[in-house]
C-alpha cells in the first residue's frame, strides 16, 4: 500500500485495518529496538511493542496533528515500557543519597570505543533501576526531574542511578579493554 502518513493516521482514526497494518509495518522495527532497550529479552520487547501499538491505536484520536507523530508515538512506547517494568516490580533503586558522588572513573571518552550493540548488551546487564534511568536520560533525553516524576522517585535518586549506571558501564568497558590488551600481549609473545 502506497499512502502517506496523513492518510495512515486518518485511516487509523477511522479504525481501518489496512491503515493500522501500514502504521505497524512502518514503525514496528524502530519501536521494537526502543522496547528492547527496556526489556529483559526479545519476547518481552515484542510484548511491550504490541501493547504500545494497542495504546497508540486506542488513543490515536488524541493526536492533535501538531508536533511529530513519531515523537507522540515514541512517548507512548516509552511510557508503556515504564509501566510494564513497574507492573513487574522489577524497578528497584538501590539507595537514595543526598548528593551524587563524583565519578571514580573520570574518562567519559571510553564510551566512544565500543559499538552500539555492545553498549546495549552491557546496559541490559545493569540492575533494573540503573538500566531504566540510563535509557530514559541518555537515550530518550528526559531530565532527571522528569524521570523522577515518571518513576515516582526523587531527582537525586535518578541522578544517582544514572551515575552508578555510568560507573558500572565504564568498569565493564575498562575490563574489556584490559582483556583485549592481555590478548594482544599474548599474541605478540607467541
């Protein structure tokens, strides 16, 4: 079906299945990637995405036509992912310090040395709270205040969770770099 986005939106507002399918086919791949960042695995990501599309199609009449339609859908997908995690009770924040401590690992440039897929895989190994805040702040662009409001936590907890996520990620990256250096040294001596 060769139609433009306006036609797809209008068709979806009228509940027409072919337009709903066109919307799904157009946006499912990128929203699956978004959901995967929040999910524990691919099956959970697919469930999140399908639920998100149900919400989008149910609420499509509320889209005013101003602003980015994809951005509107993205907010729904992110909020759905957050709600999914809250329902699982997987969101556990380890502590709520008054102040965020300074990073023990000062070199932010280390994140530039790994592939996106590797970073996503590393983020998925973080505790649930770290993972969620990291995704919301670093990937989605929410402020710590907005994250606090969305998750019903304090702004300082959001900051500390993000900080600890970065520390853990940097430690993982440094460990990979040390392992690579050791392997290179072994190869040179053989």
